[in-house]
C-alpha cells in the first residue's frame, strides 16, 4: 500500500501548485488492485503568505510516497525526490488526475 498526496486548490476540487497549497488530500493506493481510497486531509503548517516554506508542507506529508501537484519549483522537486518522494505534475480536477495516475500505472 502506498500513500498518494495531492496538493489542492479551489476547495479541494482542483490540483494546486505544491508551494502555494495550504491543503493536501491523502489517498491510500493499493498497487495490487489499483484501488484508491480517501485517507485524510492535511493542512500545511506553513505561513500562508509564503510559498518559500514548502519544506513545512513536505514535513507534514512525510508519510506519503507519491506527490501529485499542478506545478512545483525546480529546487523543491529535486529535494523531494532526494527524500524518496515520486513527484508527478498534472493539472485539472482531482478525479481526472487520479484517473490519469491509474492509467499511467497500467502502462508500466
């Protein structure tokens, strides 16, 4: 079982930019069955006026394996990958992005 975290905006309807997102939805992903189920909502402890505090968001989602976000800066992306996260950039509605993720896993 892996944990997917999605940076969200627009009241949790759309995927957001990692650095500016205040909220992150966590899903459980069963690689064997391809099932995804809601786990929890995480509110970032970062200062809401600063996107430079992305590390606080990263610390808050440390139990996750896969990050899905609309955009992410070069430095945070590299450092998150070094911490063991798989980082995927995609945009749109949460349901569409999860479908895109599942379809990409079928190709592997």
